[in-house]
C-alpha cells in the first residue's frame, strides 16, 4: 500500500512488527531509518540484515554532518553541527554516502570550555552520517528529533535528499513553499483522485514555560491567510485522465498528460483547495 515507510529515531524492531517490516522490504517497499530505528530492542545491532553495522555510540554529544554531491539540496556544503550524539555506523559498499561526519576537538564540559555550545570540528570520522542504497536510507543522528527541537532547515534538506534517493519519482510534486502541504486521496468508486493542497503560515503564541504552569507549552496558530498564485502540480498515474477540476466549485483546470504525468496549474490557493483528477 505504501511505497515508503519512515521509522524516525526511536523505533526498534522485534516480534510481529519486525516480521511485517521484513516482509515489506521483500515486497519492494522502501525504508527510511535514523538513530536507534531499525535496531533490536537492546540497541546492540540492526534487527534486519540491511548491510549496516552498528559499531557503538559516538563519544561526542555534538558532531558535524557534511553533505556530499549525492545530497545537493543543502545550501551549506561545509560541516554543520548536529546535537544529541550519533550512532557509529559502517555501511556496505552498495550504499551511497549522502553525508560524511566530522568530529569536534572535545565535548564542551566544565574542564573543556568553549564559548559556543559545541566545539569546532577537527577531523573526519570513520563512520557515515547518512547513506542510501535506493531501498534503505539511514541517518546516524536522531535527525527528526533534532529538527523538532532546533528547527534547523539543513536537517530537513538532508531528509529531502534521502527521500529523493528512495523515491526519485514521487506520486505528487508541487512548487508549494515549505509551509505548504499536499495529500493525494484515491476514491476508486468515483474513478478519481482528490488532491488536497494546503498553505498557511503558523505563528508561535505563548511561552514555552512560565511561572503560571510548570508544563505550559506554546501553541502555533494560523491567524493570517495569504494567497499563492500559479501553484504547479504534477501527479503521476498509469490511468488515463479525463479531466481535472476544482471541487466543489467544478471549475475546470487546463491540464497536459505526458509519460504518465498529469501537469496542471492552480491559479490561486487560499488556505485549502481540492482538485479532482478523474480517470
């Protein structure tokens, strides 16, 4: 059912779940793993024979990723820091390296001071940072947790390249900005696909914590809506397409079909739109 499954950071494999993942891979599924994901519950080795070897945990609480030519999205090509430590991984020869690692001088501590939260990089690590063989991609760091906590766009860019290595031709592509969202829903009884497009800019409100409540958290709200113009969309399908239109307004959209790709442009998107692709 799913071409690709992401197991982020902490999803170890055992029992029935392990069997399901193994069968999924055997049937051609793609897997994106990071940090402890894919390991056995004891976190001593990979639960599956993926061509990846866990040597141990890095001694450094922060080190650096360096994107290779196989990961072209990141605008920064020099080392950039990743906090939280990494797994020391060796990869088989069929894996392509998306990012190497650099090690710092030392861990920042009371007896080793550095003015930054981390010390500069000094030497190449013998262990990989991110790899992919087209079927499985792996990040040595807890890249999803790091992005959630730090909001570093470079982490997102690295994940985008890993996804592209696994799915070079995804079912849907758009030119939506980073705050945009899209999802494609199949309605077989109606002989159609429904493409949902969303765009809004959330804004942070409230403090992460305050004296009022120990566990008080900030929230993200959508307060102002901005229209997007000329949203280009590509939907890949093997079925012949009869028409493309907005629903429920039933406004027809011009479209072209080429090599199994349906191309069309939404003139304006204000928060949400539904596009019916009838086959």
